[in-house]
């Protein structure tokens, strides 16, 4: 999560900066050889509405919190392979870009543009941010960005973990879904689908790791809770 949060932070901050430049020079674009690059950047950010900028700001704030909270994590004794971690981070990073950027050829709307829909989605995104922070605080020093065993690792059942085994993933997927709804364009929907596949893969691997690490106690916990999506998994 730390590496992913850092990637998201820099990419979103960079996107916001480019968006500000586009807005500043939209009425008098530069001339000459820079026109093509300017037009390309403008096209990628064409779908940025005020609601999408607010959604972006929520992501940046969430990422900053994650970076600060990561400092309290316990040392890792054993973790997933670099290749496995790379697959997850690559899929999520591509999905993030697809959620936010208006990719040519994928700008068809799957939802009509609506201020009311955007406002509702933002309110729900705030709730998912709160769930993610609550879950992270409940895990405390037992959190790890990669699938790993930490020193003195315990099976946490406090807070949202009473009902969900992976509430952080629930929060992240909910936040991505809200951003995709705010965008309303097909590229965002496809990005969300790619991110969902990535986290589905990670949940499967993490379930195997936790079952091996905690044994029968995790099987009992698993039978009494939902995975990440209540009513579905």
C-alpha cells in the first residue's frame, strides 16, 4: 500500500498541476511546436469537472494519511514475491490513470452528467474514506502494504473487522467506484473494472496466506464474516 499510495499521490498531484495549467492557458494556448502537446494534455483532462477535482483531492488526502500511518507498521518477516507485488501495483496504477483521464475513444458516457449524482457520489466517497481510515487504525502496527507476515502478527477482529475481513479493500473499491460515477465516462468504468480484478486477485492470495498463518482460527473467522463486499463476497 505504501508504494501504491506514493504512486497515486504523485500522479494525482501531477494531474492537478497539469489541470491548473490547462485552465490558465485554455483561452490563449501556446503557439508553435508546443501546440500538439498542449492539445493532447487538454484532451486528457477534458472530463475534469469540479466534482472530479474534489474526488481527486479526497484521494490525495487519503494517500497522505496512508503515508503517515505507514510509519507505525511492524517490521515484516515474510512477504509476497516482488513479481506478485509488481503485478498488483501495475494493474492498479493503470486502472487509476484510466479512472481519472479522458482517454480518446473511451469518452462515451455510461451515466449522464449530473450535479446531483456527483454530489451524492462525493458524499459516499467521504464515507468510504472514513471506513478506510477506521480499518487502518483498527489494524495498527499489524498493517502491511504487501501480503506479508509481520512481527507479532495478530488476527484483528476489532472495528470493521468484526464484519469484514478486508475492509480496507472495501473502502478502496468504494472510493474508485465513486470516482468512476463522478466521471461518468467509459474509461473510468473500465479502470474501475481493472482495479477490481487486481484486488480480487490480491484478496485470493491474502486469504491463502492468512489461512496458512493462523490455521483453524482464521477458518472460524472466515466462516463468520464477509470478505470485502457484504452480500457478494
